[in-house]
């Protein structure tokens, strides 16, 4: 039927669509973040600039951006390789896709001038922290009966149910 949204059968697509539905309660948090994070960055830049000097502060900001960009590129290429290997084996590389998204966020944070965003970006580049963040995020969004795809559950179990064709 035209105009109807088809059912989403993949739990990961359902999570993605659900997380993209902005709710009213999210907007105040975003406004607060866009106000507080720049103020924190300015405060840190002034304080650190007072301690080590303006030139060293600028050098540190530029240096962390360059180092972060190189690390994001390296880890991104490794994630792309893992994605291609998993797809070649016929597996769904869901965790690798999520890691790629976190790496994208890390790159944006590292290219943003400031020490707080750099700290968050480097935390996203640390593989154990990145995986823990992804697993925690998925745990809050997966339905209780949905199995973790990285746990390696059984795939050959039959599923009983009824169906009917909609085009008849």
C-alpha cells in the first residue's frame, strides 16, 4: 500500500530509526550541551594558556587535532577492513558498523578546537572504551528478548509462525 511505512525487521535498523526520532526531552539537553561545552572549552583554553602560554596552547590544540586525525584514519581503515572481511564471509558486521559511527564522532570531536572535546575524542578512539560504550548503548535500546549479535547465538533454529502475502 502506498504511504505505509514497511515494518523494520532488523533490530539494528529499528534501533537506528528509534534513536533518530527526536523527542521533546532531548532538545533541552542539546541546547544545554551547545551552551555549556563551548563555555567549558573557553575556560580550559584560558586556564591552560595561562599555565603554559598562548603559543604552546595553540600548538597543543593543533597537535591533538593532527594526531587525532591520523589515529581516526588508521582505526577507520582497520574498521573498514574488518567490515569487508565480515561481509566476504557472509556475516553481519553490526559491531563494526557501530564502531565506524563512533570513530566518525571521534573525528569530529578531535577536529573541534579544545581540550574537553579532544579528551572525549581520544576516549572514543580507545577500543575497549569504544566497545563498552557501544554495548552499553545497545543494552539500553535492545528489547529484552533480542539477542546480542556479537554473542554468537545459534542461527539455524527454526522459527514457527504464520504469514500471508499482502499482494494477493
